[in-house]
């Protein structure tokens, strides 16, 4: 299967060739196949419907494990996307320089600690030291007292 990782359509069209002669009742083999499928799903852009069709052609015990693995990978991607949006929203509110950190937390639906964490990381990515980032945030917050 790994030889065809850059040809996901081949893998999707030929599940029997990929998983031929596997003892799916063996837990180690089943875990190995699920790991291979997780690798495939994470490293290729496969639509959910296509993945579902592929998984349905697998033996029943693999089918159940593969589907839950695919769902887990999808959920992980959604979670990462939401976290990225949250960070961008916090940084955008910060860039306006019009809201206190508490108000940014309220508007972004997160905690003050999370806002400070995101902005500190942002300032450090721009070249400030950790101490300088903390001072910048303290000075900024002082404007709203």
C-alpha cells in the first residue's frame, strides 16, 4: 500500500489487492491495517464519501475500526482548524488596539489566560523575548485601567 500512497485512486479502486491474504481476525494484523488506513487518510485529500465507499469494501471487522479511525482523524482536523481560527481572531482583535485583554477574551469566547498565551506566542514569533512580550502585554493592559 505504501508504494501507492501517492496514487490514492489506485488504493481506493483496489482494496482487495491491498489487503489480500490478511487474517483480519488477528488483532495485530487488524491494528496494522488500521494504522495503514490512518496514514492514507492523513496524507491524502480523500473526500468523506470516497473514504466511506472504500471502507465498506473492507472486511466487517476492519470496516468498523477503519471508520472510527477516519472519524477520529476528521475530528482532529476540525479541532485544529477551530484553534487556528481562534488564534487569528484574537490576533485580529489585538491588532485593532481598541479592546482590553478581558474584552478580547469575552469576544473570542475564551479565557484571559488563553488570550495572553496566544498574544505572547504571537509577540515572540515577531522577535520579542518572553519577558518583553509579557511587558508589552502589561503595558497594553494598563491603557484600559
